């Protein structure tokens, strides 16, 4: 890139960090200084062997070469300055983009909370009421079951719980394995090939004197199975806290402990149902303060010592 094209970039206004870095990379001051030094060497030769006309010509070239070096240095300094400014601008642009995105997300979330939370919180409280009333009815029915009827399940467990699972056998097959009679365990698979190559008696017994172990080939039932799983009860909805919508409003629901205490839940629901949203009132007291608005007084009064004392 010539100086003309680099300078044109400088004059076109704002450039990106990548464009400025590309322009900087194309400025080779070392080559320009080397060219100027070569001209100086030629001038020294002409001083000894050349004519005045040749000297004037080479000196004109040296002036141009030195000007190119100075222009390159000035251009590099200006580009480095603009690079710092462009990098800061791009960084600030990224910050501004993040800021605007965060502002938009915050406003959207606040709008959703204002629109949806009162309805959702009231809906969950209604679910707690429905579960409590149903649980009370189920407990009453189970305490006096009709003939031939099974006890009814807990409504919330029926919806959200997980019943226990018994141990389940997936497959079974008979296999032969090397057995460490000395340690009462099946030999590691890494030893099977070695044991197969060792001398053993008719029973498949190998006396490994080196290890001090007795290995026997025995039959086993290889069984694949799923482990039994315990029954798991969920945390009850009545155990959660639902704050009021505004900071000064009572909670929509306060957790009940223990959360399976149906009487307490129903009693709490009866009290909660009496809470009605109250319009917020501004109960602040009016206060007074004096704030100076200018340095020069609008009027002045000189009071003598006697009047001041009075």
C-alpha cells in the first residue's frame, strides 16, 4: 500500500480496528530508512567522483527519501492513535450493545412478572387448596373404608411422587470362570488367558506357587439385573413460599411446616383468602429544606449590635 492510499484511509474518516491494523502492517519504515541511507552512500561517492549536477540530483532524491521517512513516521503515529481510539470505540460499542440487550431483557422480564406473577401465584395457591381439601377427604375416607375397597392414594403423591420398584432380573446364563479359592473371588479377567495356559489337574485346579493362590475353574450363573429403587416422595407444594407481588404486600402463601399438616394448610388458606389487594397509599410526611439558588444575595440588611442583641 502506497503512502497515498494510507493517507487516503486517514482522510476518509472512521476506520475499523482491522482496517487500521492492516494499514499499519503495510508501513515499512526500515525499508524507507535503508533506501535513504543507500542514497546517502551514493552522495558520498559523488562528492568524490561525480559532478555538481549529479550531486544536486542525488541530494534532491535524499530530500524526497527523508521526507518519505518522516511522513511514514507521522502516518504510523497517527494510525496508532486512531487504532487506540477505534479499539476503545469498538469496545464501547460492544458494551452499548450488551447494555441495550440487558435493558430490553430487563424490561421484558419486569413486564412479564407484572402481568403473569399475580395470576400464577394465585393459581399455585389454588392448587395447594385443592390438594389440601382432597387430602382431607381421602384421609377421612381411608379411616372408614367401604367393604372390599382399597385405601385411596395421597393425591399429591399420585400426581408427583414416584413409587418404589422391585429388583428386576434382565438376563441369566451359565458361564465358566476362573475362581480364586484363596481369596473367595472370581479372578480378574486379565489373568484368564495366563491361567488357561498353565498346567492344571483334571478338576481345573491350578496351584500358582508364585502368587501363593489356588485357582479353580467353576460354573457360575451370570445375572444381569436392575437394582431395586426406593419410593420417593416429592416436596409438597405447601412447603413453598410465594411472596406478594409488591414489596409491601402480604405473601400470597407462606410455607407450612410440616407440609403434610392438612388442618394447618386449610386454616392458613382460610386466613389468606381474607387478604384483598390494597391500593398503595403514599403515607410520607412533607418535609422542608432550603437550597441556595445563587451566590449573590438579593438583599442585605445591616443590624447594629444593640438591635441584634434585642
